C-alpha cells in the first residue's frame, strides 16, 4: 500500500470537550426560545452573546459580560417562573429564518451540543425539525463535532 494517508482529516477525541446535552432552542417567527437546561448548562448567566455562522448553519450562545454585545438571559422573570427563556428580536429572527429558507414554516426546534472548555452551547440549524415533530435524531455529538488533527496542531502552535 503506497498511498499517502491524510492524517489531518482524523478527528481527535478530547475527553470532556464536547458533552451530551438536552438543551433545546426553538426558533419561532419572532423569537428564539431556550429550555431551562440551556440556562443550567451555562450556569444561569444574566447575559449571553448570540452568535450565528455566516451561512446560518450554526447558532451559538455563551455567557457574556459586556452588555453592548449581549442580551438578557436569566432575568428576574426567569428566576421566578423557571419557564422557557425567550429572546424576542423579530428582525434578527426574521433574517435568520430567511437565510435558512424557513419563511413558510412555523416554529423549528434544535438540540444543542455543549462545549465545556469554552462554555458555549452550539445548535446546528441544519438539523432543525418542525416543533410538532417527534425527535428521532441522536442527542449525542457526531464524530465531525470533534476537532481534526490539523485543528489541534494549530491550537498547539
């Protein structure tokens, strides 16, 4: 066997880097809503930063201290009711739904993956399903969710 093997495409298992999560994001026509698990996994932050990939494929949330780049998350109202956390931002949600061609669809739901080492919940929006659909996808991370060897080597430099 004389073929060259591309080691950079191997995925590296990093213990405790990616965690099983039952955090859930729902995207309605005018709001993002998170379950209580999402708040718990981020240690109930008062503020979070909401980040989205250019192509709309991923949405991530992270506890954030600077109010200029953050939205309220675990507010006094949440602490009293312990219900879903809603972020009502019609323009942002509308732009996100347009990017994902969800304009004609009702609410969508997506499970998150917790990246403990950076304290971030990541939601792969391509895996979203309509709210009233029974969840059949695995909640476990995929091999592709682990960093590639080339990513790890870049981090070590």
